């Protein structure tokens, strides 16, 4: 199902496309606690009638949950110094994959984040 969604170009209005892009870019709100988690969740709940926005917001939410778990593991491992590498890798991956996902959403596609656990489904 995911591979099929990634190849589909949805015919959506620009407002829905903007919501989908915004759901992925919430990961850059690092100065607001938990905004990277709450942002996609709120966007998903407000736009449940749109399949395109819902799928993008859920993908972003699942990835941000995965990033949060990776960061927590890195924080625990920081006591043995390898955690700093884990946190750096997780932060870099979060930025890169979020930009890719936002660009895909702008192109009316759904991006499926690699290495992302699927805690929430549409």
C-alpha cells in the first residue's frame, strides 16, 4: 500500500497541499516543546476529511514519534558518549527527511519516511 501511495499524484487544492507541507515542516519547531509531535497531530485532526492531508500528517506524526524515541535513546546513551552521535544522526535525519517529505507533499505526493515506526494509522 505504501509503495502505491508514493507513486500516486493526488489532485488536491492548494490549501490541502499547504496543510500537508506544513505537517512535515513542523519538525523544525524545535524551540517549542513537543511542537513537532503536536503540529502534525492537530493538522491531522483538523483535516480528517482530506485523505491527502491525513496520510501526510500521519506519516509526519509517526516519523516524529520515531525521532523522539531515537532522541531519548541517544540521551540515555550520552552517559557513555556514543549518545551524542546518535542524537546528531537523528537530528540530521529528521531535517533531511522532513524537507524531502515537504517537497513531495508540495508535488502532490505522499512520502513514506524510511526507518519510521507506524504507531498511528489513518
